[in-house]
C-alpha cells in the first residue's frame, strides 16, 4: 500500500515557476514508477510526466517537454515536478500516481495503482 500526498500548487502568473512535491508513505517507494497527471475542468485526466524507479528514465508529454522536469529522491520518498515557463493552459489539478514496478514506466492513468488527492495549479495570463 502506498499513500501519496501532493503539495506545492498555487496561483502563479504566466511565465512563472512552481515545484510540486509528492510525498509517499511506506517502504516500497524506491520500487515504484511514478507519474504526474493533470485534469482541467471538463477534460480527461492527461499524462504529464513519468519516472522510473531509479530516476534514470523519464518521459514527458509533448505539451510540457522542455518546460517541466520530473525527479525523485528515494531516501526522502518524494517525487517532484519542477514547472517553468508556465502557461494559462497548464491550469489544472495535478495528481501524482505510483505503480509498484521496476520493469516499466507507465504512461496511461489506468496503469497506475495509487493516487494522491491532487493539488491545484492556476496560471493567470
């Protein structure tokens, strides 16, 4: 069982930066692939970024590539999403997700087993 708690969301102007954190409970974090997803009102939850168990492999949605960076600190049981050059279209609730696997890096929301409660990111123009 993995419990996830996101933090770091807020209101920022376009062009600004935020760093989201996702703290995980339990002793299996270092064997989990982690992902960030987001959901704006009236839209489907969409993939943002993912990272493998060691941090050596990362994936990004085309819409955030070059602006967002996913990273993790296994001893601290935390995954981060550094978001730079934010745009109004980045406004959404951001969720972190975990799957206990050292083999694959899931990119679809239905491939993840554990979810946080989400943190709101609002980018004003």
